[in-house]
């Protein structure tokens, strides 16, 4: 809805609710500002959703919200400093069918049942909700009985027939496997193997430690990262130097303890160009407190800190307010004293040299690349590059980054994401069975405890080209690119499950008058890709089957006709529909709610 159509509604709500409650005001607009009683005003606006307030059902519909919650809500808004209240027009409430306006009729709530009814003289629609997360319920509504599975909502477009229940969706699931592709390098002497994926040898480029750019800036003290980088890069170098004579109180011989506090998200510490330690935050807290022993040499010692933002925590709208990067203190300590480096002069470099040189873009030739069979592995700050042939066919393609540490990957100059297979999930909290019913919690249905959150990274087919393709990696922690592999995702089976309690397909409901011949629930299957047809029915059972897709079993009650019925309806078709009826399957057991499950293959 255009903004211009919302203003009359806002004025109407104000007049209806507060006519006579305050003095009249002359409100105009002079093309520069709102003018109230001749004075230009900057008005502060806030939003209230009127359907979220509790209506007074004793009043006519147009005024029933006004004298219940609205006075208090508007007073609170005014007390909070608002001048104007805006609201969406929830038009799906007021006119769900074109030309037929419905009036909000009633809400009633029980301990586990909620029902909302919209009714006009000739039209009625209802929503029945079971908010019990554990038990199914049977309720009587408008003289009819309805079974509501736990934590579900049923939609009745005519206040009589259920067209959808959120716990009884007639959906299709698939089982698939990731198939690793055999590969060989172009210089392989083994001609007896026909590789599915040809790759070239690896080239490499070393990312220098510390400051290398002419536009680096020097400031006293430690700068916050996000506002310093301004989204130009994930990386910010902090660099300073220390002059050591050998008798400093923070030394124990040549050793000292280095303490660094950071807001996160990842920190690497280099002393005189060599990695001295690293640390990372977590999803619950991105804060880092790194303590590590370091060895200093007489004379000048260089301290370089590489801080990286990776979005570990969910900041919502406040990412730029929370901040990131090294906040201090940065302190060297020993048995006789300490040296706080937090306020000393620091030199800052935004981003990496390889980013400025566009090493990720294979179309830009750079002398930085070195081609050598003995390329460095398991070392930090290395760029890698190779060529590969796109996998044949049209199956989805992914790269398995097992063997790498942390970094980013590009295919033909297009980033496919930041990989981090060495970042493992917590060891505890996972469950064997999954149930999402009830209030949402991010701890429900956890899987892969103690494992990488992700190892496979999708390579869109649109990124690939016939013949040779380029893969570029930037490895921050250290890894071995020879261990990565290409995989394709292949669908093994498509499955569907439906019971006699499922509503009929929603597109089979037209109007109450045409609903007399409405069919019962139907199971639907469809091959995932264009040009495929259902080639085989792996399993079909009507009765009381159990299990999940790929592992179904017949129950004690089972129709002997199920497989033949489904084969006749589906084999050779790109999609099919099988109705649950005694005509198709007979009645293998009376007084029992029966289900149909099917597992099929497409080719």
C-alpha cells in the first residue's frame, strides 16, 4: 500500500478514539515541514499494530479498539516523545476476498486452544490453534469435531472444512549423497586412470606480515576496527615496535609474557615476522584475551597484530556499536615489572596486500604468483591458485575444504564464501531425535557436536565455464590445498508421507457450494529436475508404516495393493498424485488411522 493512502487511516483512528479529548489544532504542510498552528515542527513517528491490541467486542467494529487498549498505548507513545503514530493497514484482515469486507468477530482462548473467526453476513473464515506442544486435541467448533495435532494451526476458509494444518503438510523430502570426484593433476604419469576432474598444479603467493602499503596511518593508542576499516576489508593490521636493551623489568632473560585484549573476532600475533600466537572468540562472546610467551631480541622488535572480523556473534542491528578489534591492554610483563603498549604509537593498515593486488581475480596477471611443486603448506598467510575442469553433468557442485584452516575461496573471480573447517562446534548439546514443537529455541535439534559447522561450500554452476576454471584460496591459518576435493550432490530418493487425517490439497478447495465432491487427501511426488521421470518405486506401504525416507518399514497393518497402485500411477511420470481411498488400497485394518508412505527414484 502506498504511503499516501495510509495518512487518512491514521487521522481517522485519531478522530475515532479521541474526538473531543484534546483541543483542535490547525495542521498544514508548506512543502518544507509540517506546520502546526503556524509553527514548523519536526515530528517524531512510531508504529503501533492495531490487531495486536485487545478489542472491546461490545462496541461497533469501527470503534472497538479505541476504548480498550488504544488510549493507554497512545499515552505511552506520547510519554515516550512521539508526535505521530503510524500503522500498517492489515488488509488481509479487512478484505481477504476482493469485494467482501469481513468484520473482526471474536477471539476466544482456552488453556490450549485458540480460535480466531472472521465473519460477514455471507462469508466466514476461522483459524483453530492447539498451543499444547505435547498432546493432540479434539475440539468441537461450530457443531463439528476437529482433531488438532500438538502445536498446530488449522485453517477453515468456510468455518467448516480444514484446508491446511501446519503439522500435516503434504510435502516431499529427498535423500541425497555428496559424491567425491576423482581427480588427477595435468602432469600425472598414470594414464590408466580417467579422472572425473582434471586439476593443474598449485601456484602460491605469500601475504607479507605487517605494514606494506603507502597509505598506512599512524596514531597514538588503539583504534576500533569496524569504524576504521569502514567495511573496506575484514582485516586490520596493528603494528608497533619495541627497543630492547636486555635489562628491562618485563624480561625474564629474553622471554616476556604478552597479554592482548580484543573485542574480536580473530587475532593473530606476530613477533619479528613470525607467528607467536592466535585466538578467536565464539558465538556466545567474541571477546578475546590472549596470553602467550614471546621471545624478544636485543635491539628493535616488531609487534604485528592481525585482527579479523568474521561475524561470529549475532549482533542484530548493533554491529557497528559493539565494535571489534584490539582494545587493549597490550602489555608485556615479567617477574620485575610490565610495559603497557596500549598508548604508544601504532601504525594501521586496512586490508591485505593481496586484496589490493586483486590476487583473487585470475584475469589480472600478477608477478606475485610462484609456480613450484614444493609450495608451502600448513603456513599462515598464503594465497593458492590452481585450474580445474568443471565436473560433467548438471548436479550441484561443492568443494570440501577439509584440510584447510581458515580463509576465503574464489572461483573464476567470484567469491564462494569464507571457509573455516577447523572451527568446531561444542561437544555437547546434540540430540538423536528432533522435535521443533513448542516455543522456538536455538538449542533445539542441534547436530554435529564436536564437528566443523561446515566443510562443503557450494559452487554455483553459473560460476563455472566450459573447459578451464580458476580456483583461488587465501589461507589465513595454514592448510594443505592438496587435501581439498570437489563433490557433486546426487539425489537418491524422493519420499512423501500422508495420513487419512491430513486435509485434502488446498488447491482442491474452491467454494463451500462446490465442496460436496471434494476429494480426500492425496500423496504427491515430483522429480526435482526438469526432464526427469519417476523410474522406480523403491517402497510403498499403506497402513501403519514406520521409519524415515530411505529407511521405511511395513507395519502390522499393511495393504498388499500399495506398491502396484503407486507404480501404476507414478512410474514414467515427472510428477504424480495418489489419492488415499479404500477404492485404491482397500481397508487393511478398521478403526485405525492409516498412512501412505512412498519412496521413489527419478532418472
